[in-house]
C-alpha cells in the first residue's frame, strides 16, 4: 500500500532571523519615508520658486548666491552640472535664512559649539576656527620680505602681524575647543626676519583683553584694539610726541559682520567707532582704482550697506594715497590687509604722505614705487590668519626682472 507523502514542515523562525526581518522592514520603511520627504521638499520648492524670482545675493551671508546653472556636455560628464544644481537649490531654497537660523538654534540646543567654521563663544562672541599656516607661502613671503629689506637698508622697515581674537581671549572659546597656539606661530615667524623689525603686539593687546578689542560678529579688530596696538608701536615707528587726544564717534550700533553671516548667528550687534586725532593736520585721499579724491578716510554711505566695517575707505582698494599737511619729510608705504583699514586713522598726523597698497589687488612692483614716491618708511600690517595664508605679498615685493625669469 502506497504511503502518503507528508508535507515538509516549515522551520520556525529563530529570534535572530525575526530581528533581521524587522530590521529590513524598518529600513525599507525609513527609505520610503525619506524618499517621500525629499520628493515633498522638491515639489514645494518647485511650486514656490515658480512664483518668486531668484535672489542675486544674501545680505545675511554677505555673498552672491548660486543661479540656475547653464547646461553643458562637459559639466554633465564630469558631474559639475549636478553639483551646480545642488548649490542652486541650496542657495535659492525659500525661507533659507530662517532655516539657517533654525538649524543654528537646534545645534546650540544639542550642545554644538561651532557653526560653519565659526566657534560660538562666551559673551556672544564669534571666532573663526583657526587653521594651520600655509608653510610654503609663509616661507615665500619671509624670503621676499627679507630680500626687499636687504635691497632697501636705508628705509625704516617694520612688520606687524596682529594676533586674532582667539589668541588674545582663549578663555572665551568653547570648552575643549581645538585651537592652534597662534602666539607660538607668531614667535616662530618673528625669528625668521633679519633686516625688518618685527613688532609684537600680543602683550599690548592682552593688557586690555577685557575690553572690546575685537568685534563680536566680525573677524576684524575694533578701532579700540587698533588704538592700543598703535600706542605700543610708536617708538618702533619713529613717532615722537604722539597725539594723546581723539574725538571718538560711534557711527554704528547695528553692525553684524562676516562671522555672523557665516555662522547664521544674529544674536548680537556691534558698535563701530572712529577715532579722529585732535590735530591741525589736514589730508586728502585719492583712490587709484576709481581716480576719486575725498577729504576723509571715512565713507559714511557704507553704513547704509551690510558691512559697516567698510566705513574705513569704503573697503579694500589696490592703492590709496593720503596726502597730508604734516610737513615731517616722511613718506610711509603701508603694505596691508583689511586690518590696516581702521589702523590708518592713527597714522595721518605723522607723515607727509601715506601710500597704502593691498597686494591682493595691487599688481605693480613695490621697488619702483619706493623710488618714484620718495618713501622713507615701510610698514607691513596684516592680521595673522590672513598673513599665514597669503599668496600675493611675495609677488609685489619681487623685482620685475626676477619675476620675468621665474
């Protein structure tokens, strides 16, 4: 008699296999939800964008915003076309500023101490996260400055590299925040110069570290910080009987600077002050790039724009000439970055002429300028972060014939 074949019994799932099945179902569900969420964001973005024009720039971030990318086959094949679209969607997202502020508040709530390369510090201070010096550019600039000073030994030549806020006020940094020893970097730099006098301003600034030496929301120092540095430098600059009295004017109490824009933090507004020396010396200012001449280094119209620090000279220029009535038989060449913009207000009583060049925008050679203008003094003035990353200074200091050989 033929036996009936019994059906094979289905093995009972083990706890481990059941866990794997649950994991797969959850992952699938999460993927579907994420896809639906992304699709919803894209649809909302598309609907809202139809009725609104793209913004050209962000006032809060102080930068131009990405526009619809132009199609090209090369961009399609190398992937840059899709990357440009990502930038465009990110920059033109409706309510973007609100989202940035919301994200910052959420990050603070979760204990995050930095935002987009900016430390969120005590007392509503924002500070740039410092990076290591660019060793190649630093050495190139050191060599160029030493060679420049060696060619012009008859000139009084000084170099001041101003420490940044975190070097003077490390106690304001978030607890356990990684931070370079900028003082050690500056001490190492100082030892690299033979012919030029390196001016150390760290001690002078630290003596007043409880005061407003740097803006809360911007990477620049304040006019007060520049004043203390200048006061400590007068002997090395060869300035006797410096002006002791100034008219100080607060020209803005609503400045939100580059670090506020970069981080998305808008919890503080800085005061911008100008210091007018009480002296009979008068001056006029000529801008080489625009050919305009004015009777003041202060551009008050800039206080109606986003960046109130540009009240000093209206921002950075390739070359600015200040002719004064000082009658000292001294002419100063000031080679600088933007830290010198507010520093220059302290220099006008002591030189017949001050020639200011910014190597980032100035493309002539400094040697020919010295001879043509009768320069007697040279001051290099940078902030440390800019100096340690600079790739322009050496080019301006290299003689024309040497540049051609390179």
